[in-house]
């Protein structure tokens, strides 16, 4: 202590002396800094030959990267806005031409809490759309949307990003006010998603607890939205702000009253030719098919499922659909032609807890995203043979994976 006090006093005396004697002043001159004040040190993502799949891990706040050719997870990157609490990266859409990945951040019902589908849609915390660079997933911009953002899609021409809101809380809080109960679509200009000063999205009230979206091709002028709380498919004209939203019932009324769901339409997936939309109904456990031209459901094509169906995938020629179901946990390949008797199914309970989404890559196989227990057990991505549904490979990803978006090799 004596030595330290002595040195401190000596240093103070030296400083006072230098200040009192102008001849001892030392001046330092520096050149202006020309570098990036906040350099990006994220390693570049090297997309494997054959391309990669981007998986959102909702409760890990990460993006898992899966090689399409092998089905292996070759990397993971953190995403979100808050390094402490859960941001809930939910759905994803790829703009390959623009070199961007868009994700929704859907926060849990209570800040910092975790949850499952039982609380999905119950948050009062505003969500976000983030725009990430495909080459390293650095943040390019973000824009605030309403609570409980759900599906996100981008038009084929890359000019519209559209987000639904699975806002069950809004519907339950307004049981006697249908207008107030409706959740909205957020229409986002991709060029206006910036690091600062992003343009506010245009909000279109649509229906109760909107979820899956399919866009018309190529310009995304129309959105077809699965309306969970209205047992309907909404048709939304995105080019006319004053156009009335049309609700087409998915079937005859089943719900006991206007405030419950008998069918529970959850996803909407358009066929490759753009003529048909497969709507998965989790409550009635069936997949129904909407004819785009006539704006009606073709009841003759309805597929009954044992479990609750989720995001289906179409065969490239539209001849079949692949349907993942929960409880029981299965995947089925079902032909769409009347004379096709080649439907097959596979119980994947042991390999895949809660299959949520199917995505078909013609060259490398059928990919199935498995949610896991949505709390502590990591999810998986399976790669199956599209014809036999036999396992080719599996990869463990983060907690509660939800989306799977393909990125071609060489995309930037």
C-alpha cells in the first residue's frame, strides 16, 4: 500500500508539472480513420454443391444450415434482436435474385418465456420482419409489424413481401366485434427494409387468426390466406387498398358457434401450375383443394388424414402431394389423379416428433421438418426418398424448428 501510494503521488506530481510548463507539452496528430467503424466479422457461408436448406429454430434463436445433397447440418447462425430473451424466428422466405433471406420474429406470449403451439398466437409483443444477407446472414434491415407474425412469402418477381398474423389473442379479446377480431396482412416493400428508417408496411385487415399464404404468380397481386378462426380461405387483392376481402368457406359449417373453428385451416400451398391451392385443416384433419379460376373448393378431391395435417408439398408436375401429420406423426404421398391408387404413407414417430413441414427437392429428396417436443429436445430435418418415403438421412437442428427454405448453390 505504501509503494502504491508513493507511485500515485509521484505520477500526480509529474502530471501537474507538465501542465504548468508549456515546453513539456506533447502533441499527437492522427490521420482520419478510413475503415468501417463496425466491421462485419461474420464468416462467409459457403453454400455446398447442390444447395442448402435454411431452417428457423424458433426457441434457439438460430438459423440452421442443411446441405441438400447430404441432408447434413453444416452450420448454425444466431439471429434476432435481443441476445438475452427469445425472439422466435418463425417463418422464412428466400429472395435469391436479391441475395436476401426474410424471416419473421414472433415473440412468445410473455417476454422471455418459451412456449408451443398451445400459446402460439397469444402474444401482445410487436413482431418484426428481418432482412438478412444470404452470403453471411448479416442484418440488412428490419421493420416492425403486428404481434404474432406467422407466414412470410415473397412474390415470384421479388417486389412484394407479405406477412400474415396468427393473432389468436386479438380474436379472443374481441368476441363480439368481428372487425376488431380480424388480424392483418402486412405488405412490405423489400427495397424499403433498411437498417434505419424502414417504411411502415401497409396493413390489410383480413380475417381471424390468419396463417398460411399463397401468392399468385408472378407478381403476387393476389394473396390466398388460410383463415384459422373463420374456417375460410381469404382472397386479397394486394393492388387495390380499397378492395373488399373475399372469404370462401372451406366447407359446410362445423363449428358450434361463430367464435370457434370447426376446420382450422392453417396452411395454403399453391400447385406448380398455379391453378390449385392445397389447404391443410388441422381441426377437421383433412386437406382440401381450392380451384383458383372458379374460386371454389373441389370437394371431390378432399383428402382425409388420421392426424392433423400441416405444410404440404406438391410434386413438380402436380400429380401428388406430400402431407405431414401430427398425432400420429406420419408422412404420406397421395396421388391427385382419380385413377392413381399409389398412395403410400410412413409412420415416422420414432425418427420425427411432430412433423410440421414437407419440402420437395427434385434432385436430392423430400425434406421433413420435425418440431421435437417444442421445449428442450432439439428438432430434426429428415431427408426421405420421394417415391418410397424411406429414410436417406437425418440431421439434428435447434429447438422448435418451423421453416425450411431452399437456396441454390451460387446464390448471393
